[in-house]
């Protein structure tokens, strides 16, 4: 029982009590355009468009300048008293995290850790000026870093840097020249960064920021999950301190896993324990940060705390000497002078650079739009291409690898109160301090701790797997795209896997357009609402009318499917019906010539006393002589739905009209227009009229341009709504019934005597009756 004052929830949704009644004439497209004048659409020539785009004014020039340099838009509006302190606090917190993540993600990019610090510093300087997002933290990201590392390892594997040992022994021994190898890898990474930046600048200049729309959420989810798995495997060997070959390409991750488990007996216990504790502690504290983010003013920078503690323990216990632990060793202090990347390497990395450019851009824009929506400002997709392009070109000259944004780092910048990219500049200053002053202090740090930090930050990407069951219930096609992209990215590698997922996603779109949904419609009684007769009960289908809704554009790829939908809706094949009728007419004409049948304007009759041998087998071979087939009903009238005087199996046609609901047809191509015209003519030949409803103006205009209309196909067959078409047809049927009734009456009158003679006969009979009555009275 409900407590007093409580409000019980209704068991079901209340029905709407309001209703409406609309009284208007039935509108075809022709009558509507005659009564409602269309606005004249201004058509600009190419010359006018170029003149307008090239015109310049002070206001226009300043607007273009603010578009290219967004800092001119938001910096003058900066609220120093309200925002500066929050940006400083956020910048310091983000800078500490960026320092550690930069070093960790350098391991993924297969370059020394100090280059990760450079990559966390230089891109921020240019994005501050050219970027449109106020909250993202620019720098390395694990997925992009791993893609860069894949290119670096493929072009500079360890095998290329083996040199003979100089101990003078007779045995053929070699050693790895790590100095030369690292220099070559840094050159490749910086060259790749420059090329990625150039590609992003070109995309931004061509205004093709829309390309990211083809990276659907399921595709990105599957790709990033596969990338997280690849990152996990690549860092697992560092946590275990197990040496493996640098595999690259198809099935490289499988080969790496196999070799890790083959050499697992060589695991360094000190590195394993340090890495495992780092993973557990970081994930536990991050979970606390998420659960109590409303109570904790600043997230606990656990990565920084763990790194400081691990460095102190490694230095105090001398883990490298006592336990052969892998440490960072040498970190040069200060910055390197700018260097020109090797442009000659562009041809070897062009294909991979395209995928990296698009993925890096897609990640940054998707994160930026989340915070742009939250704080009510716009992200310019094309300008983001320009901003990251300039950042990567600039960074490429300072030995950096490709920059984008990191989800965890951006979350720290926003949650600690960051308001603008001033926080980003502060974080860059913190990274600069680490580069200049803290290099020597971090040399004892174990690489396993950095790898563990990377693994701990992968939790969010791995949790995307939990979205698959929900995605399967919502849309099975999207779930298949997610799984396919994930599996292909694991098996083929990230670059080929992304391409395979993109092509598969586009294939599903093509298939969904080529085989779209369609429905036969019926009306809700006494309303203008039309719904699928397959999905709803108690719907009324107008007598003699079929209604088809086709939910797709009609173009060369799906015209055959459209024809099948029409055939399924009406229940017969118009071409087969016509051919069968033609065959029956030939036989009827043959019998008429033999005198066994006689054709009148009222139909076909058999002559009395003549045997009718019309029922010939349907499979008989037709005579080859050409027959004049009568096509006018006044010559021969045949009721095709009744029993015919010849044995030809002519399919019954129970309808007189077909209405096509084209509300979901967004465009037509030339093939689609020709196919529609052919369908109309095929149905007209068997006395079925085709009507159109809900066509969009641009589709109707395309049909006009393609010559769809003629004397037999006019605009009065096109209606604004399905209900307009049905009301028109019902009125036509009533008018035809009245005309048929009048014709029947006229025929009956013509078959009787002349009306005047009939009246005179009746008067004569009445006079005789009066005379007889008078004679009887006189007799009495």
C-alpha cells in the first residue's frame, strides 16, 4: 500500500487527449505548384563564386585571420582573475603526468625516452596558437605512438645494426650498435612526423575534415581495443625484461607472444615485481580517483608518485648491478638543436603516414568535441587539421614523434580546473623543467615501471569490450564492424587492420543501401496514417490499390532490388502478365479468323452452333505468322480476371493502381530514373496506373532533368502525401462507377422501344379501359 503523500507511478503511458481535424483539397504536385509559387533559386556561375570568394574587406580579412589564428578570438577574452589560477594548477598537474607519459610512450615509438619528453613539449607551443579546443592536452598517445613504432621497427630493425665484435676471437660474433640504431630510429620517427604534418596540412587546406566521419564509433572502438592489445604485448616483454625479435607486419603480435612465452624462463624478477606492483597500484588509485572525483579537488598523480618512489628504490638498491634490472640509463639534459629530417625516406613511409595522420586527427577531434559540447564552444574540424599539421611539421624538426591528444592526460587537465590552452602552456613549462633539470635524476628509473604505467593507462580502452554485447542488441551490423576491425587490426597490424575495417564498414553501408528495407502499407482506419501491414494489425489496404514504401535512394546499385520489392508488393510480374496476355490475344485472334469467336465492343462471344476448339494446350508451339494484335479496347474487350475462352494461364491482376511512397528516397541517378520510367510503362500496359507520393523537390527536379515526364506520365500522378493519392484514387473509382451506371442505363434504354411510342400506346390502353367501364355502367 502506498504511503500517504506518496505519488504512485502510472502503469502505462497516458493517451493523448488532443486531436486535430484538417480540411484541405487533395494536392498533386501539379496543382500544388500551380497554387503555391516557388521561390526562385539563385544560381551562381563559377565566375560569380570566385569573385565572391576572392573579394576582400576589412571585416572579412579579420574574420579569416581569426579562423586561421583562433588565439586572436579567445585570448583577448581571457578572464585573468577568474581563470589564471585554475589554469596554473591544471597546467602543473598535467605537466607532471605529461612528463612521465612522454617517457613511457617513447618506448612504444621505439626511440630513447628523452625524445618522448621533446614530443610532450614542442607540439603544445604551436597548438596554443592554431588550435580550436581549449581543453585537450596535446602530446603523445599510445595508439599513435605504437603505429609510429611499427614504422620505425620495420625500417630500422636490430638486424641492420649488428657489427662484428672486436675481441679478435676466431668465432663469428656480432654486437648491436645501439648508438647508430637509436640515431637512425630517431631520424625515421622525426621524418614520419614531418610527413604526417604535411598530409594533415594538405587535408586542412583542402577542407576535407569530413573524412573523419567515415571512422565510425564501432570502427574506432574495435581499432583502439586492438591497439591496446598490441600495446600490452609490446610492453609485456619490457615488464618481464625478456628479449625478443622485433616482428612487424602480419601476425607479428602472435609471433611476439610465442617468443615471449618461449623465453619466459629468462624473466627478471626485479623488473617483474616492480612492473606488477606499479600496475596494481596505478589501477587501484585511478579507480579511487574516478569514484571520488566529486570529493577530491585534484586527482592523485599516482604515476608521478610511483615513478619517484621506484626511482629512489632503484637507486638505493642499485637494482641494475645487483639484479641486472633494465633501467633508463642516460637521459641527456637540455634540448637538441633543430635538424632537417630525411626527405628521401618519404616514399618508404607514405602509406603508413596516411593512416597515422587520419587516426591522430580522429582521436584529437573526437576528444575535443566531447569537451566542446560540454563547455558550449565549437571545434572547427578543418582548422584542427591545420593546427595538428603545423604542430607535427614544427615538431619534426626537433626530433619528435607524432602528436595528438591522450584521453587520460586531457581528463586530468579538465578535471583539475583547466579553462584554456594557457594550462597547456603551463604543462609545457613543467615538461621543459624536466628536460633541463631532471634528466640525471631519472636515470636509475626501471623501464619496467614506465611500461607498467603505459599498461595501467590502457584500462579504458580494454573496457570497450564490454560495449560489444550492448552494441549487438542495438545494431548487429555495428557490432560486427567492431569485432571485424579489432580482429583484423590484431592479425594484420594496425595500418592494414584500420584499412580493412574502413573498407568493411563501407561495404556494410553499400549492402544496406543495395538491399534496403521496404514495406507494403495500410492505413489506420479513419486517419491519414499509413504503417507497415507486416508490423501492425488491423490496418486497411485500399481495395484495388497497393502501397509500397522504399527506404533508400534509387540508383544503379539497387534498381534490381527495387524491382523485386515492387514485384513482391503487387504479387505478380508485370512483364510476365503482359506476355501472357499477348499470347492469349494471339490465340483469340486466331479463333476469330476461324469464325469460332466473335469480337464485339461488349466483349468476346462464341457463335452458336460452332464447336469451340480454343482450349489448346498452353505449351503448344506458336505459329510463326505475324498477327495484327488489336490494342484498343473498342476492338477487343477482355476481362482478364474472368475465365478466358483460350487455355492460356494468364496471372490475375487484382489491383488497378500502385502508389510508391518515396519519402525516404533521397536521390536518384540516371539509371534509377530510367528504371522508374520503365516500371510505370510496364504497369500501364496491363492497365495498372502508378502514382508517386512524398517526393522531395530535388528528386522531382532530377526526374525532370532526365526526361521522365511525357504525355503519358504527367505531374498529376505525383502527390504531396500518400493519403492525397489514396483519396484521389477513391474519388476516381466512385466517378467510374457512376459513369458505368449511366452507360448501363443508356444501353438498356437504347435496347427498348422509342419512349414516345411507348407513351402513346399507354394512352391508347387507358382510353380503352375507360370505354369498357362506361359500357358496364350503362348495362346496369
